[in-house]
């Protein structure tokens, strides 16, 4: 995975460390970024959070990692929105 692609879209290296960002997903986002008028990188990271939310359930570790990624995000408003989405995840008890 290319570090410059992570930096382009503002992803923390922890996304890769935690296995939450696959090379395929990142390459698709980078291609979309370059071909789109939407240059708001938080939109791409938010899409990655939405992708994580498709899981039927999250383990305690996955939950903690998700919250950490949202808290570390360079856009505090988007990070907060991702956490609010998590609170409404149907897999949480």
C-alpha cells in the first residue's frame, strides 16, 4: 500500500495496521478522487467508516479501533459523525 495514497486522503497508518483499509478499497478511492470534482478528503474517509459499519457486528477490539480511528481523524466533525453512526449500529448491544 502506497504511503502517498494514504496521505493524499488523510488516512492514519492505523487504518492499515488494524486491517480496516484494504489496498483495493484505497486504490478505488484514489482513482475516484483523481477523477472527481470532490476533493474533500473527509468524504472518502467517511465512506471508509460507512464501509466498516456494514459488518453485522463488531468485536470489542474492532469497536475500540473504530473509535480510535474516528478520534484521530484530522476532521473532528467527520470523526464525531462516524462515532454517532457507530452508536446507531444494529450490532451493538
